[in-house]
């Protein structure tokens, strides 16, 4: 049992209080050093959240998983998309990110046929160590004007197939449902 086990809460966005949502946003703003905008926060809402608190009750880690549709090979796949994974500075590399991901992966495994996320270079090692893999093909979005390629997401989009999930051929493009801020 880790030092943080007693302070782990898994809850849907609808179950979080306004104070908890403000705490999550503040943690994300700090962890991403101001590079976490309103659209990024919006993307993290509407699904399941993992909140980890220290013994004093302070929020020290967070992550969420939301449903997205991903079109691949002519099929729309129910995908658990991981968002807003963050650990408070000074507490990184202590297993908190892995603990958050373990809870999120349980959600993905129970509710989705595929997991996906977009990783920063700093976060990539965590995901690779947990069995997530960089998608080798193209990445796109289904924009209001039709499908568009998102070359800036290629090489940083990771997928994870839960037990019993769908096996994807390594060729082809993953086209994600469109969200504000995804297509410029």
C-alpha cells in the first residue's frame, strides 16, 4: 500500500464539487506551467476522474478519461481518451502518475475497446512503461469541414488495447471526433 492509497477518489465529473473542480484546474495550471488552457480543461470533463490527495488533504495528482469516437478502418470505435494527467511538482517520480494511470486503465478496460492519449515528451516514459504504444500511422480529426490531418499529433498519440479490446492494424489513420481547439 502506498502513502497515497487512502487519498484516492474515482468519480465522474458530475460528482465533483465546484471546489474540487477548482482544485483540479489549479493543479493542472501549476503542473503544466500555465500551458493548460480553457479548451484543454473542457476536454478533461464529462468522464471519470482520479484524484489523489496527500495526508493533509491537498490534491497532488489527477487524471481523467472521457469517451471519444475514433474512426479507423471504416469503424467508429468507442475510445477512452486519457486527459489532464498531472502530478504536483516536487512529488513526481514517486509512483503517483502510475497510480492515476492504473485507475484510468481500469476504467478504459471496463468501458471501451481502445484507449488513447496525446503525450508530452516529459510524460511519454510513463505511458510506454505501462504498455501504451505510439500510433505509427496518421492522426486526423473529423472536423465540421470534413476529415483533416493533424500532423502535429503524429508521434505523440499513444494507444492502449485493453484485454478483449479491438486489435488495430498498424497502418492507416486514426480520425478522432472533433473538439474545439483540436483543429486550427
